[in-house]
């Protein structure tokens, strides 16, 4: 599953989503559990017993899109592994009207007990179910279509004529299949599924597998029958009842790809269809394992909470994550869509074919899918230049992982809230970044052979961390599964010729599990301090943590695959740091040393002594001696080290001066990411003079680059994305040339009644200017209301939320909550955008508090959506008064309404860190800006 993207607005400076919740352990009932009828419930744990395993589900459903409910019958074939008189499985908020045991001797009724606290049913048999035998149970059930975004839920859309049409779709990850049919709703209970769905003739149905027949029922209804699925987890089951249209193509490997959308948007599916064909063919070849289903559908759902979902054979998406109009979509839209599709199709192997045993190892699904986005798009869409953005994901993960409220990549979870909060930047982005580090360390060739071995070994099974590390170890040892595999043979024969050129090849030195356990079983990441004395380099490591309590950094040790290069040689040197301190010797003395080459490692570096001075001189005089990623990592590291007191703010600001000569997207955007938050903190205080001087400094720093931008759609993808970024920033910051051009374009566009074709990459800057006046804002809203182009609607909505018109901002949030004109799925993004607006941040905080209980019901407690809102709405506060206000609100909640969510602790930590930063650095910032102003004046 992919989290819904928040618009990356310069002026909004994105902050990563929160880490997982630590709700007190509810995995076991404190008292003997009692069913709803007052009888003892035979099971007291949140995790299901292992006595009975499902083998096959035969599921028949009849959804009614008029009465907005559904009924069904499920027959489950069971394998009994221990003698038992009770079958315990999941069901949530549904009425089970009958339950039968279908045995050779005939059907026998089962008594049904319900235990809603753990979403469990117990089916009690008069006779013992015997170990080693197979049985079938049949349950009849009914429920309402959910009005949230989970389970079997209702969605709707409005046609261009104003007609509202209803559909029904599913979202079962992580624990919502149980809300659609009684089932064993844990990832390790894999089974086959055969599904039938009743519909009206005006609708179609799609599911994981192809439809094999349609039966006419009495009364004119139709029943679609789908082929039996492969063995899979319940969270991957999916079905949609709608009036969608589709377009289709077939891959080189014979898989039928179809993209489904509402009729009036079917002309926006061509890019997704071509991308899905290209990417599925790539994965088929790369993993050396054929995609096991005959078809793969991609469906754009009008109401969808996350970004997309990897249901096997039927991936589902937000409309903005799948629909693309070449004339109305930007370069960043194209890049975003390709990444989402690449992510979900990677899951067909990582997650679907091989699934984590339990949600504590979610990163085995999500970290790999995130990582494979970049591996696949480098080959299939080289023009998208995905390497220019990968590093940003690692920086985002570090933001979360630098707080004491972070969690290990692999961490214990039990209840649904804890599971939901595992869908965060640690599981996705840190997971991807440590895989990238391991790939760089082992070599790409060895890594590829190892992960293919992992997928082949554990197909249709469930895994834990150690299974992956074993598969990546000793990969050239004999393995029956690898016999005859060309990639394996080629790599290992070449290995024999290389005579130990890499640490990988001295197997007794390399213990993959020992290395990677330090990255997955403890939270945080290391700060490596480097001190160069002649040829001697002294190394030390500690946990990087934003805190004034240094004791919290003790007790951590990583095995760190260090890389470094020097002024004397472009050779990349490697060193595995296993101890707290160590010493290495350079081949020769050097003017500068740069560690963590291209920032392929998930660690930060502090250059003690005059190390930062030598690197600052290098950047000022010859910045292209280092790669764009190396420059971005220096910008990131030096500013982050200000927070811990390892580096003075003036050192970081002096280094930033080189940015006036920077042109590459990763380094430029990282400069913005470090500098803009400084004035965003000030916007929430009464310090306009210093705030404006800081804004002026940033504009001056990038003035040359902004002036060189053309107001067109020309150039490479990275150049176009950077152009959008820079022109938007210049416009928001009232840089006169940008304001003049954006105003001219907006007036011409408005005069044409929106018919004039604007260069897509500059539309955000143009729309932001329009949103400054009530008349302009109303015109943007009318364009939003009538547009069928999803990427255009997204930009219009974002621009409207940047307006300083407070009544409009309040109206937008209220309308999004209501869901008529603006979709409720977009509410979190609207609230967050408003919270970054200097005229709107208090409005967003008040709205979040006033509607808290509605929000956690609609978007689910523990979801990344709720965590995003909590963090993003509050993370630019830096006063004790606001900290007290935030503590007062969250402290008033009960555990059931979210008081124990980890994101709340993260919020407290972030505001406390902001307060510390401002107390320590505001005088230094003021003095540095004054000195710079004097220097510039003297130069004139």
C-alpha cells in the first residue's frame, strides 16, 4: 500500500509522516473474555489460535448500491492441526445469521459467540474437530457498506451533468477483510479464494481473478463468477462493483493488463496502461519468476484514502495516482504516476508472492516495493531521472528516525492501531534506503541474485527478517532452486575470476545478518564523526538524536558500510565500521575527505577539526568536484548537526552560500528544505523583521537560478520539476519578476475563461497569484468544480489553500469534510496546506481539534493519514505557549480516541526541539545575517 502523497510545495516544506504508535499491549484480554451474549469466550488473545488453518474460501456476495448494504455466504475449507471444539476467526461489525459445519455425516449447526473487542467470532462444535482432518464451515452474514475508506465501502462520483453515481470497492489492508466477510484475517493464514458477486445489469464487477462466467438470476440480476485465486493473504482480496470502462493491452509475457476508470475519465488512462505493461514485463524478467496470474487490472477509485493498494491482480489507486492527461499534467505528475504504478506492481512479488509473517516485518513488503520503484524506473523510464529524488526519501526517513519516539524497522505490534501506524516513513523509506545501502555494499549483481533466491525459496509463503539475510548470504553455495538459472551461473562464474576483490567474496568476513540486524532491530541511525590528522582518520559512531539529553544516545552500535573519497583520488574506498571507534589510514594525505559517497549509506557524517571548513572551501571554488548527491548530503548533514550542537549555525550558513552557483535539483531542493523551515518557524511568532531578512537571503541566494527559468514546459523531467519549484517559490516570496509574469499569465487565462493553454509546469505559480483576490479565488474554484482532469484539480486545490483569504481557507476545510464539492479523501491535504499558510495555521489547528472524533472515525485511528495531520499541523510551532496548548488537547483524549499514538509523542518532541533550536540559534542567525548584509554593502 502506498501512502497518499502530499503536494510538495516549497513554501509548505514537507515534513515526513509519523512513526508507529506504541499503544499499551492489548494483545491479551486482561480479564477472562466474555462474549456479547454473556457466555465465556473461548479465546483470550488478539492473535488467532493456530489450531485451525483455512485452505479455501468460497465467497458469494450480493451488494446493493441503492440500500448501501450487502449480504453474503462464505464456505471455508479448514485444515485442523490440533484437536479443538472451537473455530476462532475474525468478523467486524456484521451480523452472522447462521453457521454450519459441513461434515461427511451431514450439516450440523454451530453456536456463534462474538467478541467485538478483538473482532473475533467463535464457532462452537458439539463434537471435537480432529487433528489431521479437513472440514468445511458455512456462514451467512450481512453488513452495511462502510462510509469510511476501509473494508467494503461505498464510493461515488459526479458526472459532468451533475448526476451522482455510486459504486462499491474494497480496501482490506491491514485488518479490514474481516469487515467484509468472516475470515482468518492475518497475513500468515494464506488460502485460495473463489468469488461470486451479484450485480445489476448496469454495473460490472472485477476481482483478483478473471471472470469465467455470468449467470442470469431471477428478477433480472446477474451473478459474476471469478476463477479461483492463487494462495494469498486476506488483505489482498479485492472486488469492485461499478459502471467503469476499461482499456487493455497484453504484455510480452502474455498477461492482459486493463485500466479501469469512470466513463468520462477513461481518456486519461493511456499512460498508466503503457507504464503497467512496461513495468510488469520488467519485473517478470528481473525477478526471473513469471507473474502468476493471467491478468492485472488497475482501477482508479473516486474515493480512496491512501495512494494505492497492491491487491493481487487488481491494484486500486486514487484517481490522481493513475489518471494522466498529457496536456494538463506536469512532469512531476508523470514521475509520480510512474512511481506509484512501479510500487504496486513490485508488490505482486514482494508482498503478494512472498509475504511477511506478521505486521512487525511490514518493511519486507513496503521497503522493498519503495526500493524497487527506483530500480525499475531507472531501466523502464530513464528519462524520468528517478535517481534525482531517491536521496530525498532517505532524508525524510532520517527526520522521523532522529527522534527518540522512533521505532525499529522491525518492531513488535499487536492491535490494529499499532499495525496501522507501521505504515510510515520508517517501514517505507528507511526500509528502501537500507536496502540501497546493502545493494551498494554487496554489489548490485550479488544483491539481485540474493533477492531472486529469496523470492524463489519462499513463493506463496510467509517470511521474517532472517529469511532475507540468509538468502543474501553465501549466494554462490549450491542451491537446488538456483540450478540452471542464468543470472546465478553468470554471476558466480565471474565471481570466481575476481580473486576476492570485494568484502563480499571473503565469506567468513561478511555476516549479512549480523550487519543488517543492527539496522532493523534497533531504532535510529548513526552519526559518524571523522577527524583527519595527516594520513590518519579517526572514526567514532553514536546515535544521531535531536535531544539535549545525551544519555539517550548511549547503548547503540551499528555495523556501518563506510565509503569515502578524497581530493587525491576519485577511487571509492570501503570500510566496515563494526566498533564504537576505529582508525583507518589514507593512501596519501588529502586536502579534503568526503565520507558516505553519494550518501548511499543511511548515516550522517560530522567532520571534526577543520573538516567542514575544507569542504566549504571546495564547494565555493569547485562544487562540481563532488556529485549532486554528495553536495545535497553535505547541506543536509551540516544543518542537521546544528540541532545537536555539533556544528554552529554560522558554519552551516557559510556552507549554504555556495548554493548561488548550484543548478542540480537534488542539491537545490535540499538547500530549500534546510533554509525555508527557519523562516516558517518565525511566521508562527511575532518577529517579522528577522523573518523577512531570512526570506530575502533565500531569494538572493537563488535569484540567478530563478532568473534563468523560462515559463515553458521545455527541458528534461528534472529541469521541469525544478522549474516548477523555483517559479512557485519566487512567486510566493513576492520576487517581482515572478509576480509580474504570473499575474500577466493569470489575467490572460482568466480573460479566456480558462480556455487559454498555460504551460503546465508553471501553473502552480500562476494559480497562487490568482488565489490572492476573492475574485481570482472564486474563478479558480469554478475551474476546480467543473474540471475532469485530476492533476489540474489537484493543483487548483493546492493553490486555493495558499491564499491569505481566511474565510476561503475555513470554507475549504469545511467543504472537504462535508465531501460534496471537494472530496473528503482530500481533506487531510487541505488541512495540512492551510496549516503551512501563515494566515491559516491557527485555523487548521482549531479545525483539527474541533473535528477530531469525526476524523479518527472516517480515516481510522492509527492510520498514516491521521498521523500526517497531527504532525504536519503542529510541526512548525516553537513556543512554550503552543506546546502547552497542544499538550492540553492531546492529553485530554482517551486511549480509544488516540492518546497513546506514537505520533503524539513525536509532536511533543518536535515542538520541544523547535523551542530549543530557536532559543539557541535566533541570536546567531540575526548576527550572521547582519554581518552578511554589511559585507554586501562594503562590496558595493
